[in-house]
């Protein structure tokens, strides 16, 4: 087979010719051996609609290539290491962890692999390891170690509530849990053995032969029954998606690829392995811990070439760029992230206004990619937009279409209604295997042969064959790109012994939709604070409703169900009335210089008013109870740093959650721990680990 084959680029498919150089394309094709194995898994066949009335919007185009069907994530990574062992594989954007070369990352993975090799799994044919590790090199090296040994890894976020982590550990039933340091304790891991990756001495890799059909990872998503669902992907299915990413984004060794999401979400898969399997540098940032306030200047200094985030994070960065430009009065015409050549947005709908935001943030020479996918099917549909010649209108909805099905995937609209709207079905040989130990829910979403997945997303087909999103067919929503089942939030509300009924729904927000919840209780002990505390013990922080009310009753429909439309109207009416009656609304007009002249508590109140859009209830009301969201907390973080000229982390603000506590945190005469403690603690921990390794001769 010739290395140089004819190909229609994604950009030309959407009507915009590719502007990338041929030299970069040739660099991308240097990953020939990897791509051979990836394309070998594409079965050349014509897929017909599996349901009567479906509309076909994509075809499988590429034939299989015989003889290259044995690569795994681990062996593909080793091929990259062989090509450029001294190149930088990982770089921490915040500078907390030192840069890590491909050779050093391989030795770290080898040390973890040697540790796993000493564990006897209950089922040697299906060993599993849970990774309860922080964002960064320790998590990456553990994933690679598992992939090289043929272990299925289960990424877990240490910041999640202990009860949720314990549930995931019980569902995954791993043979061992990898932690950093002392670990979370038996309240999370139970009787499962924990191993500290810090004790793993760097070692050469001795990887056995691993079948590409073996599970690579189990990734948990929200479940409508209250229990998370574990999505199982094989090495072969992951590599197919990564192959599309390598080819469509023309990734190469000169690229710097952002990794901003948690490793527990599928967005991180394309970022991590797309970077590592192309020889690029993966630019990590622990966004959940450090927050968004410093992300724009951090990325500006790091000069990424490939950017990936949810639309919500992207909009925050665009807003921060506009504020910085207005505040400084300098360099206002230069896009803050002009180093980015490809910007991928996914996880939430993208709107026509986002094209202007992208042009201001990245510049007109960037290609904006509107991506669509799911944990079950990975990225399967994408739209490539040339910002130098962008579309100026949509079909009337204001929502940007998601383009066409990618190589190896087939998208259909099932049973479209009179307006052409129906459920998106994805057909492919590269779907996940289903839900871990959950045949009932697997049967609900997957066809019997495992080649069709019902997404639950609604869309219509445009005249050019592109898909335009049109909402959901069920109660699943997206919060900052995270899949959330409203039923799961309601189950969590009703787990409170004083709550008899819980109702959750979404309303429009400033930068993204916001969650609202009503808890029904006649018990005086049920307060907003107590219910929110209960939710914080079982749900991740990002999916706790921004707006929570405890009421004695709710409106019902004629069938006795909660009248969500009436509740939504009540919430919006109350919210608008509160904003109109707010005597402190003018405080949002104060800029950071004006706030700096105020007394600390007054300046902090002004920061809160700007972030919330209304005056807070009092100095001792926590931010979330005042109606703040995680995104608004990031706005508050930015406002505090601009006003008080001191660094604070998102974790610091979660701990010091009231106006009084935050004022003490940033005031010069404070007795509280200094601002930025979270960052300094991480830096101190990294330094301590390096000293211990040096003392042990490692």
C-alpha cells in the first residue's frame, strides 16, 4: 500500500478547503504503522438503516488493510517512543509538575507495570485496576501501564464524594486500586488492595502480547437509576477513534495539544492518546482543582496548537480575553490564543455566536471543529469551520450543525417527525461493548449485534446531509459537557430522609444552561443548606444544582406528575423579579480598579455581585447557596484575583465559601491560610516526592 493515498479532508467536506500545509500532512502520515492497524479494523461494508423510516447521513468509506490488526494503546505508544524518546510527552500548563519526556514516561509506566505484575487478578482473562489518582503524570503513566499489560483501567477522580467513589469501586470490582500517597481510606476502597504508585521505581517495559479486542478501560457516566453506568471500550475501538483524530487534525510532533478535562471523561481520551500517538506534547491542566481564572494567561504562555474544551469553558475564556483586552487597553486587536490552529468544541451544543467568539479568541487562521459524540461511541460526527470564511447563518435555530459522520461511523435519524426531527442512531464496528455488568441497560441502547447505539439525542438532516441538533428524547442533560441524568439528581434529593419528592430541570444561563432543583418537605429541619450538604455527599460538585429551593408542595399535572413547565416558569419569574428588585445591581458596574479602593469586605461583595449578577444575601451565606454555579465560581475567582491582585485556587474558594471567609483569605492582615494554598500544597508535594525518589537512588 502506498503511504500517500488520496483523501478528502474534513474541511473540504464542509465546503472549506483545507489550509494546512502539505508538510504537516506528510508529518501526520509518518504514523503509518499506527494508522495501518487502526484502518485494518474498518470493515468495508454498506450499512443499511436498521429501523424503518431512518434517514442515512453517512457511509463507511475505507477498506480494511490486512495484517495490521494487533496494535493496542500500549504498543502504539511504544512506537512513538522509539521515534523520539527525548521529546516532551507531558507538560503541566501551570508548571506544578516538571515536564516529562517520552522516555521518562515510559520508565514511569514500566515501574507501575512491574507493580501490577505482582498482583494476582481474580480473573486472569479480565484483570481490572481502578486509578484513583490526581490529574497529571501519575494518572497517565498508570493508564499506559495498564494498557501495556492488558489490564482494563477504571479512572476515578479523587475530588468526587467518597460515597460516589465507593459505589464506582463496588461496581467496577477491581483487583487493585492505585493511589498516590496514603490514598482515600477504606470508606472508598473497602477491602480492595491499594498500591501507592509513588513507591514504583522506574523500570523498562516488559509488555506481554495483548489482544486488541480486550477491554482498554471502563468509564463511568451518569445513570437514570441513580447508579453510574460503566462504558467498556476495547483497544481496537479506541484506536479507531484516535486514528480519525490523527488524520483529521493532522497531528504531528510539532503540536502542543491541550488536555483540560478530567481523565474520568471521554474528552480526555482523544486529547491524551491523540497527542501521545502522534509524538506531540500533551499540555495538561488540572482545571477542576485550579479553576478557570488563570487558564487564559496560562494557555497564552504555553502556546498550544490544538485546543479542546466544552463550549462553556471556551466561552469563559473568550469572555476573559475580552475583559483582559478591555482592562489593559493594550494588544486589544491580537487574539489571546493565536497559536491555536485547530479548536475542537464538544459535549454541548455550539451556537452561531460562538464563531465570533472563536475568531476573537483564536484568530481567523484557526479551524473551528464542532464535534459530536458520546462515551459509548466516541467522536462520530464533526463539522469543520474555516474561521476565515465562516457560515453567517443557521437554519433558524441559532444552533450550529454538527456536520457529517466520520470514517467508520454511520449516522441515521430514526423515525423523523413532520419537522424531520428524530433520534440519532450511530452504526459502527467501533462502538463500546456496552455497559459493564448491566445487560438490561445495554439492551436498551445497543442493537443485538452491538453495531448500533441509540444516542437519545434528537436532530434533523439539513439539505447538505449535515445533522442539526434538536435536543434530547429523554431526561439526560449536559452540564459543562458532563452527562447528567436528571433522574439521578432527583434520586439524590429523595435520599434525604426529610425530603419526600425531588424535581430537577434545566433553565437558560448566561454562558451555559443551569440546573434547578426543588425539594418537597414539610419538615422544618430540611433547609437549603442541609439538602445541599446531602447532595454534596453523593454527587460530583459540577452537577449539584445551582438553584435549590425547599418547598412544602409543587404544582402537579392532571396525571399527578410534577408540572415541570409550571416550576420552570415559577423559577424564571422569581429570578427575574429578584434581579429587578435588587438595589445593589449597580455594583456590577464597578471595575476592578474601583473595587480595589473599597474596604476588603465591600470589595469582596462587589466581586460576588459581578459573578452572581445580583447582590448576595449576606456575608455568611456560602456561594453555592447564594445561587452560584461552578462556572460563576470561576468568574468570581477571576474577579477576586483582578481586584485583590493575589492568586486564589478554586479549591481555596470552595473551602472558604462565604464573603467573610474569602475576605479573610485575601486580606493582608488575615489569619487564615494564605491564598493559593492548593497550588502551593501541590508544588510542595511534588518537590517532596522528587526528594524521596532522589534519596532512594531513583
